[in-house]
C-alpha cells in the first residue's frame, strides 16, 4: 500500500474515526491536501474524498464496486451468516437480504412507492398536522430545545404514520426508536475494529435481542393488514408482495421491510431536520431568502442542508476486481469509504462549498442519499417531502427564530448518523 498512495500515518494524521462526534471539515481538508484517495492504516481502508471520484464509483457501482454482504459484520458474537440474517431482520426476501438482481428490482419498486404525487400529498395530509401538533406543545413558551422537542419527535412519527404503525402512542414509539438505536449501535463496531471485548459481546447480545423484539412489536400490525386494502405502507407491501418478494414470501418479509423502512427513515430524517434548523437558527438572512423566494427557495434550502450536513457520512464499497481510482491501484477485495460529506464540499465542483447558496446550478448534485443508482436511498422522495414541509411549518409558526445565547450552543455530534444538537431556540 505504502508506495501506491498517501498514507495517514506517514502524514502524521489520525484515523478517520478521530473525526467522529465533532465537525470533521478541517480534518477532511487536511486529507484533501494529501490527495483524493488516501490510505487509512488503522482502519485498513481507502478514503475517497473528491466529487469526481465518487462520480466514477457511481458509474462503476455494481460492476467494479460491491456493497458486500458482510460490510458491517463486527467479527464477534455471531457468524457472518447469522449476522446477515440478523441485519436483514430475518426476512429472507427483503431488500437487503436478496442477491443483486432481485435487490435492484425491489429497489425500483421502493423508489416508485416513495416518490410521486401520492407521497408529495403526504406533506399536507400527514407531515404538516404532525409538525403543527408538536409546535403547539411549546409555541406559547417562546423558547424550546428544537432537537428533542421537535425534530426527534416529528420525523419518526411521520415515518411510523406512513407505515401504518401507532404513531400517536408516545411510549410505543419511544420504545421502537430505542430498539432501533441498539441495532444501529452495532454497525459502528465494524468501523471501530473492536474484536471481542466484553462490551462488544454485550452490545451484540443487546442488538440481537432488540431485533427479535422489533419483529414481534411490528408483527400484529402486519398481520392485521394482510388484505392489503389500505393506503399505508404495510398494505402497499402486502399488495405488491407477490411481485416484490416472489411466490414463497411470508409475513416475515413484510415485517422485515417495515423495520428496514423505519430504520432507514427515522433517525436520518430526524438528524437532517435538526441540521436544517441549525442553519436557520444561525442565519436570519437564510430565513429571509426562503421567505422571499417561495417554494423553489425552500426546496433548494433542503438540498443545501443535505449537501452541507448529509446525515450519513460514510459510503462503503468493496472492489470486486483489481482497479484504479484517481491514479491509485485498488486490489480486488480492498475496501473504500466514500466520504460523501467531503465530496459535497469539493471546491472543484461547488464554489463557496461551505456556504448556503440557494442559487446552485445543480442543487441535487450531492451524495447525501448515497451513491446515486441502485443502492441510493429509496426513501428520498418521502424524506424531501418531510423536510420541505417541516421547514415551511417552522418558518410560518416560529417568527423571529434565533439561537438562545444563554443556553448550551449546538455541537455537531455522533458518528454514523450525524446531527446538530442541542438547538435551544427563542422565537416570537
Ligand atoms: C433525510 C433523510 C434520509 C437520508 C439522509 C438517507 C440517507 C440514506 C443513505 C446515504 C443511504 C445509502 C446507505 C448505504 O449505501 O450504505 C440510504 C439507504 C436507505 N434508505 Fe435512506 N435516507 C433518508 C431517509 C429515508 C427514508 C424516509 C426511508 C424510508 C421510508 C429510507 C430508507 C432507506 C433504505 C431502505 C435504504 C437501503 C437501500 C438499499 O439497501 O438499497 N431512507 N439512505
């Protein structure tokens, strides 16, 4: 590796994970000075930073680059096969469990289901009332902590409602979120390179138990919609089950699909909501641009939030054969991590990369919904509808929105799903 590309160790730089739970931008710029592809000696992966090279990966995805069944396998507590079943919620025909061709067909079905007019209508019928209801709880106070009291409550509720889960039951929803958090916690074990400490094994056990409980929690709602005659996502999945999963599907595939959707859609949208609110709180000028620019400015603000603070910072791929990326030789089986957030701020692509700019030429040209294509986020239509409506409601209901200077300031946090919090705010 040493003679093929710059290495972090040689440059005296810490491994990628040192940039977790903090703003990583200065670190990314140090990496960029080394090159567009850099070897992380500690993690044993290639870090890819540039817009152009992530576009190359996009073009070659599925041919040269694979996602790898075991990509998050922590190496302890379960065999790789057990891990795969666990990670896919024991639904053998669900999206992430099936081989490539079936995956791509299912992915197309998801994309269609979560985009288009029906989903946009949810903005007014579902998202707006939920956001309004949440604001009613604190509006009269003139102050609130908008992450905990707003974003963290609205996004999961909307996803639960769209699925047809009991979104009005606060305790039920809290429990569902907590179980999903225990599962997500396991995905970072692989990144950390931990192997077999008592706390890793305890986390694996807790994660395993959480998934089994999630399956049973969702089961009654799935069973009662078998007829598939509703408009909620559970009913839609039942209606399409024969085509989507094949003739030998069972309720386990539907349960897994609902859990995958909730897992993919709740924490990510919650975090992106908070990052957008952080931008609004910090800059009254941006609020003014959106107010005067109407729906198109609002839609562009959503894309800038995603570009600047996409919630999922890492895109992992494994080389399916020997190849070359940015002049660096990558061998079959080696892993790369696409740093989407660094590529989103690549100055060669995005002028004034660190600023909110509602006039960008191609506002959606970012990697915050993953590497575009058959592995990108299939819930992006619903996510965009949610974010647009939520920011619209906030600007309408909370005039004079600003940070509370006397309270703890926001900090950029967490590792695999990033966000700004706390968001102590004042408003009229
Ligand atoms: C702002 C909100 C969201 C962001 C930033 C986001 C981001 C992402 C990213 C980056 C990926 C690719 C992960 C990878 O390649 O490893 C992904 C995948 C996925 N997302 Fe989202 N997502 C969001 C909302 C949603 C919603 C609302 C849903 C469902 C209702 C959803 C469902 C999924 C699923 C099922 C996958 C896996 C796709 C596959 O394996 O082919 N996401 N998301």
